[in-house]
C-alpha cells in the first residue's frame, strides 16, 4: 500500500480540511466555501445519473459512482444541491483514491471538528451519513481482509 492510498493520507486530508475551515470566522463564510468546493468537482456525466447510482437517504438527489479495486477505490459524485455537492467534495478528498482498508479504517472526524454536525439540518446530516455509508459499502464489497 502506498502512502497516498493509506489511512495516513486520509487522515492528512482531514487535517487539511479542518485547517481550511478554521480560517473562516462564521458559518456564512463556511457555507460559501463548501459551495465553492462543490463547484470545483470534476463534471459528472448525465448518463451516470441513474437509479442504480443514486444514494438513498438523501433529501437532495445524489449520485455516486465507484471505480477501481481494493488497492485503490475512486469515487465520483454529484448532487442537485450546491451545499450537498460541497459535502461530496469533502468526502471525496478524504476517501477517493484510498485503499478499501483505509476507507474502512477512517472515521470522518472532520465532520465534528469543523462543526458540520451542529450546522447541518437533520436531513443534510442524514444525507451525509448515507453518502458515507455508500462509500464504505463499496469498500467492504472489495475488501477481502
């Protein structure tokens, strides 16, 4: 396992997210930053927006596609909500390009550390949990350990 696909890289990504959000003084700025992060995601092809790729449990429409294998899983995702797309961008920074083992070992501590848990509506919190659960399901499906 290389450093880039391991749990240490996922933890470093979380540390970077925590540091970035600490820079902003209030939640208006943090929400704007989330929206900006979402806008920077790679384009998500319309033909991937299928029922098969839909993440259930989200109030917004969310689609997530996995690729790769246990050594390195990649994820692409999109939403019809700009804030949810920003949440996707954070999840992809932490989990995409990691091994299945690292994905399963990494808890999303950045969610509490940056205050997301307190500042998301219950439906958005449920959606974030559903997206995370979907990512971990893909990792479990490929992981033989």
